[in-house]
């Protein structure tokens, strides 16, 4: 167990998550957990070995509790013992396998802790790409078991409506809570230019895409759209991220004759400079639970074009008010929207308006309300 030196006297919040280390949930928890501790709560991250999130230096009030297991299901006994020993006011869990384990652990522990489960993707679309057993198990557990939690939180209304319709979980048991995506300084402070020659002053405009180089993000459509756009005006494309499709994307750019204007520099731990100095950001996902990269681009005042995928972009962009929406997989529509956006971009201050609901401290207050705790400061334990 690792811990900060000072432990607040207020109620304890336990967070049970097991992430890939580079997902949207990772980034959300890296923002949320320190913010909860800054409010004066004692916060425990229940850690499955070999899984994220990685928090770095721990602020006062936040500690990591090693569950002693490398798998979610085999951590059940440790979670039960933790609940009996530490008696947190609330247990927050995220993702279905973790959520099922948390439900069983609370029942076995006989714990009075409030239990809040989180689901962060459009489940009907996500499960369409899973095997029959996994599809049945998640649909059944979400519809039948999640109602035994005190609350289920999701990232946007589209995810909430889909979860209720697909699983049968009562819609009034689900609450939308904006994710903690954006540090306040990202909205208010300029970002330095990235160390990349294409972003130097006087260079042609650069379009940026960002995310895992996999099927869901649909970067082939972005490259095809870029090839069409480049026939109309000089520009370049940078796609940030890593993943199994990297070689195929390079080959596609080569086949389309735009390889010299496309760069895939890999994962960038601090992508904000790339986003801030792009002429436009292109979001091409087939489906999402929200769209963190889209919000981050808006936060630095960069014009955006997004697919109207389930779910998130339409809600973030308020039906197109803050950026053009195009059909999923439509390269020609994407190219046209990018062309129009580059010719007539919205002002940065207007674009930042769309990102403010996802500012970390605002989101933390919303989380605390759903957790049943005071968003301002915790009452003294007694």
C-alpha cells in the first residue's frame, strides 16, 4: 500500500477500477481522484496489479490500496476485506467486469457503503462486436444486477438512453455526469508549439486526429478524406496515437499519394500543443462513450469536425453549433466539412464554451453530488 502522509478526517471514497493504462477512463480517474482529495475527502484507489490508472505522485488524502491480484475477479476477496475494514462512505466502480465484482463484494461484505457504478460507452454498439456469451453476460448483468447499485452514471444522454433501451435497466436509475476531461489552465492558458517542423509558423495548415490506431477510431476514413481535401488546398495531416493499424494507415496514405503529407508520430503524453496549433481537429470514431479528444480540442480553441456517431459528439457540439457533424465512414462529407471549417473557423472563445462543462472541478462537483457527498467540503467524521 502506498499513501500520502496526511489523511483527511472526512468521509472515505473508494474507487475500484482496472483500466488499460491509456484509455479515457484512465484520464478521467487521473483527474477525478486527486480532485476529490483536494476537496478534503480521503480517497482510496483499489488497485489491480498490472492495470491502470497510474496516478504518479499522490497528493495528500489519496492512497493506492494494492489488492494483491492481477485479475478483477480474483480480487473479490480483497475487496470484501477492504469494505469490512475501511467502511468507505461510497464505492465507485467503472466498467462491467469491475462493476459485477463490486456488486458481489458489497453483498458479501454486508457493507453499508453507497455503491455507484459507471459505464462509459454506447453499450449496444460496443457489444455488437463481442462474442455471444460476453454479449449475453454484459446485457444481462447490466439489466438485472445494476439496479441493485445505488446509482449508475454515464458520460452523456445518448449512452444513458442506449443503456436503458438495450438492457432494460430503468432509465431513472441512470444519471448523466460530465467526465473530468479538461484542466482549467487548458481553457485559459496558451499552449507551446509542439517540437514538430510542420507546426512552425508559415507552414501549411495541419489537421490533427488522435486516438488508438484501431478499427473503432476509423482513421482510414480520415486519410481518405484528407486525400480528397488535399486536392483542393495544400495541407498536412498528423494522427497521434499507437495501435495495430499503424502500418495499414501508412500503406493507405502511400496508395492515395499523400504519404509525404501524413505523419503518425505515435502516442504523445502531452498532446495539447499539437491540438492547440492545428488548423482543425478531425474526430472520426464509429462509436464512443463521449469523445475526450474532441473536448480537449475545443478546450484549446481549435475548430473541429466530428462524425455523428453514437454517442457523444452531437451532445458535445450541441447539434452542430460548435462544429460540423458528418455521417460515420463518409470520407467525402468529412473532406467537405473540413474544407468549410478551414475557410470559416469559429472563434476560439466560442469553441471553448463547449468544453467548460467538462472542466475538472465542475465535473468533480457533479460526481460528488451523485456519490451522495457534499461537493464543497466534507463534514467531519463522527
